[in-house]
């Protein structure tokens, strides 16, 4: 995700990160993003985050889920 963040920022996009479901929901609601890129594991672990996708305010937001682990099992890239 760090590499993707750097690439998007270098192209002039504003990037915001969330570390848990509560922060994710707050930022998604507050920032009204055009696109949300989330770690698939994070998405699977939080019903609150999944429910956000079906809220009226999120109907035009694109969601991309990324999956991939390093050899030690972490998802940090």
C-alpha cells in the first residue's frame, strides 16, 4: 500500500489512510472520496466497513480491494 500511496500522491491525488474500521468509516463519511482502496483482509474483518459500501452516500464511490501478503504474513508493501 505504501508504494501505491506514493504513486498516487506523485500524480497529484490526495491520499488518506485509516488503521481500523472506526477510523475508516469516519474518514470515508467525512472526506466523500471518489475511490476507496482497501486491504481485502481488513475488509473481511469488519462488518461495519462492509456495510459502509451499501450506504446511500457511497453509491457513486468506487471500491478496490487489494490482496497480497509478504512471506512473513504481513500485508505491508
